[in-house]
């Protein structure tokens, strides 16, 4: 599958992360750089998510209809079948959806990103080798932080 690398302006757009564990936290750590319009829905939510007082928490199980009004949804539960059901529900309400447990089941994937001021470099394997994407991003980061391209 081929993904189009684009930038999305999330200003004023509501983002819902379904899941309150380690994967949800990783998604939050990226998304919080772009928006504070984040909601987390899960019956159990980690303290390091809960401690971000600006995140809107919904502490209960996912229900059909929860996606109404959201621009983007990330299915990050530890239940693969539920993640796929969330993806199907997201398509019904025209929400962009990412499925953490099955990248090919969603509309988008999140690349490994390196930031330096107003510049960013995104590295993606189209969801096939996330660890390799992170290694490449880290190598690029080292090269750029050494000023190799500053001329």
C-alpha cells in the first residue's frame, strides 16, 4: 500500500484516541505538538495520560456513536477486533482513522518525525517496518544536528 505524505492542519479539529495505554501515549506525544483538541476514551487510562490536564478524558468502554463530531480517530486499544470495528465506524461517519494494531486497515499512518525549529523530516515505511523508520529518523537527526546540511 502506498501512503501520500501530507501535512494536516489540526487547528480547531477534534481528535479522539480510543485506548488509554502505552500506544495511546505514544500517539498523544506526537499529536500534542500539533493540537490541544484531544480526547481519550478508554475504561482505564494511564496516569501519564491522565496527568495532561488539557486532555479530555472519557473513562468507559467504546460505544457506536462515540465518533460523531471528530475529524480524526486513532484506534489504539489492545483488542484488534475492536480496533477494526472502530475503523469501520469511523468510515461510516467520514472520520479519518488510524488503526495502531493493523496500519493497513486505516486511512493514514503516523511517520517517525524529526523536528528542528520550523523544519521537520518524516520517515515512513508505509507501516511495514516501524522500527526501521525510527532508526532512519534517528540517523537523519544525528546528521542534521551536527550541522551537516547547514550552508
